[in-house]
């Protein structure tokens, strides 16, 4: 499966290889536990490719979570100087393509979606943990993953409970490093 090009079906992000569905999950392992992000190839294939390149390195000394603003944003960085930065933003969903006023790079984010921060293309990313649709952000974020399991949300809640420094943004007092690997399941 490693170097196989595959197609996605609809918006469910499943890859189809030899007629079988394969789901790819980015597993971020922190000292507090694992956060599982289902990769959304259907929303931003270039971003998912970048995530693949980053996770193939084996180590990532600059990968960490540094911002925790409960109830809505857990932000981190997924960067390595040996990997060329992704520069492609996500596609605009069809129903928003005619709105020329909007910088449209993806769907309106909902709880669990993972996207590039600041309307950019990485390497800073964030997890949306707001309980309602984040329509105040519009479509400016490129979404490339989604957290769907309760165990991952429990780790996010634990991280939100850690000491922070408040200022213009709420930053974790101590950054939380993570390692990354991609797990494939049928």
C-alpha cells in the first residue's frame, strides 16, 4: 500500500485499492496519549501528501501542540526543515464557488475537523473543538483531517486542562511534543 495511488469516494475519505476500502489515520502520540486524525484526501490531497511526507520521517523534533483555547482551538505545528512546505490550499466546496467575496479553501469547520491555521497551507494546524459549526470562520481554512473517536477527544480535554499563559492567545505553558505515524485499516 505504501506507494499506491488511489481514488477517494465522495466525502467519506475512504481510499479504494483493488476494490477494497482503506481508511488512513494519522496517529499523533503525545505523553498524554494518542490523537487519531482520519485523513481527508477528498478535501485536500496536497495537504494529505504533506502529512504523509512528514510522518514518514520517523522523528519530528519540531512537532508540538502550543496553543489551547477551550472550548474551541487546539493548535500545533507539524514541520520539519527536510520536508518542503505544502503551498496548495484546499478546494472550495461547490456551493461556495460563486461567492467571490470569500476566501474559500474548504468546508465550514465542525467539531473534530483539522485544518491549516490562519487560512494558510501549513505547517501550523488546529483542531476545531467548538460544539457548533464554526461559521464565523467561513471557508478560509484548508481541512485535511477529522477526529471522530471519543478516546482522542478525551486526550484533547486533558490537554485543555493543562496550565496555560494567557495573553492575546492562550498558549500552553509547556509545549506538548508528538510523534506521527499513518495507520491504514480496511
